[in-house]
C-alpha cells in the first residue's frame, strides 16, 4: 500500500511577522488619511484673543475717566470687541465696544467711595471676543486722593533755568502762590513771573502750562510736570526755552497759616496821621514803575513819573480781597491813562499774601498779570 503525503510550502515565522507588520502599517496610514480628511472638513482651530492691557490702574479724585483702555490681539487677525460681563462693581462702568475705553458711570469721590468694598478699589470683568472665542480679564481701578497744593510757598525756593545767552541762571529767591488751578511763581531778584494753570493733578503728580514774563521781553511759554508733597513742597521740570527750561523746587510756608484779612495789611497803622502804604518799584532805571497799595487794601496810582512801560499809568478801580479760609488775597486791578496803549485799560489779576520778615506782616507778596504784561514784587 502506498501512502501519499500532502506537501505544504514552508514559511518561516519571521516572514509571517513581517506580513502582519505590513498590514498593521497599512492600516495606520489609512487611519491617518481619514483623520486628515476630518480636519479638512471641520476647518482650522480658532485662536482666542489675548489681552495686552494691564489689570490695574489708578485715577485721581473727581473723575469720570478711568485712564484705562482695554486692548487685545488675535492671532487669526479677527476683529476684537469688548464688553463688561461681571465684577462686583460692573454697574459703575461703561466701555466702548470698539475702542476699549473704560469710563465711570459715576464721578469718583475719594472721601465717599461707592465701590462694593468701600475702599476705592473698583473691580470689573472685561470680555474680549473675536466673534468665535471669548476671554475675560478682571481689572481694578483704584481712586486715589489728589494732593491739595493751595497756599503760599516761601521765598527760599530754587530754580535752575537757561538765560537768553544759553548760560545757566540759578535762582534762590523763588516763591509761589497756588489757589484753585492757578499757580504763580516769582523771583524778585531776577524780575521773573511764572503764571501757570494746573491742567491735571493725579495723586501727587501734576502738570501745568506756564506763561513766563521776564523784564521787558515778550512772554514765553512752557509746560511743567512735577510732584506735590501736600503741606511740604512742590518740585517740577519746565519744558520750554530760555527761563522756561529747567527745574524748580518750592517749600510750603508751614508757619503762614493765618487767615487773610484786610486789617492785617500793615495792621491798619497810621504814621503822622497818614495811612501806611505798601510800596514797591518794579524794574530798573527808566523802565521802573512804583506801585502803591494803601493800608485799606486799595491799589492806587503810580507816583513815579519816569519813562517806561507803565509811564503815566494810574491804577483804578482796583482791590485786594481776602480769599475765605486762606492766607491769600485775590487781586483785581486795571490800568488807565497810560501812554503805552498795550497796557492801557487792561485788567490785571493775580494773588497776594503777607509775609513776616523783620516784623509781623511787614511784607506784601504781590503777583499779577494781564496775559501780555506782568508786575510782581515784595512790597514793604
């Protein structure tokens, strides 16, 4: 009997493993192709906006502006808009959806805060969106108390400015009067008057615009940025030309806290039956001008008949009036009868105070301007 055997081809185990590996790889590539097709169907992933503005800002008292502008970028180039979506003080704010400018719906009052914590920290949530994805940022707006610079600054202040020939002028008799938004500084020795308007006070920082009068020259302008230490000092940097370029420092008159009163002007004294007057000569030589202030507080005529800008001028009506609850006086005077038409019938305004040099109230500090000309001095 013959036995027949079926002959099978022999395949080593290694070949079987390679075949299985090939099938697996093919399946993987096929799966990857499918994923690629799915990404194409769903579109690229959208990038969320990213805030580039900060999370905190400080603002001065009595403001409706916060000084804060929300900004954000978007990697896809989509337009970003803003809205308020939360925060414990959301009701106190509004925001421009396009510009991102954040504003108060109230007028801030440091002494009577209306934020949730009543601590002058106003908290709001700002949302930035590109129309597809949104992000939220919490912002705190802190209201700070503004310094009050009102008062008289003694005549030992200093300044370093530039002269007309470019040389440095070092001033050591600078003094100032500040009331409301007006700041006036003068140097008697250098015949300088700085008439300024304070444009902003935020905390201890301030800015101002100055018109500066020097001798008989036309006034020049300068801007100032500086710092107020309430009841102590003012320092600032002048940005302009000539005497409008440099720095200055003033010291508050700590002992000059009396309340102004007309009776304090020379104490209403009479000498030899005549009321005591204040006298000061403005300028030098033929340009000199003598101003008289009576003991009653009335600004009176020029008695100097020399030639000069104010030759033949008379002053009247004019007055010195105490500013309530301060040591300052408000000046209002008008020139008339002047030979120089540029000063004739022109109103002058400014401030005065008294200062004790050798005796109580023996000096009257006087600063006024018309916007085109000025005169100022220590009257004795």
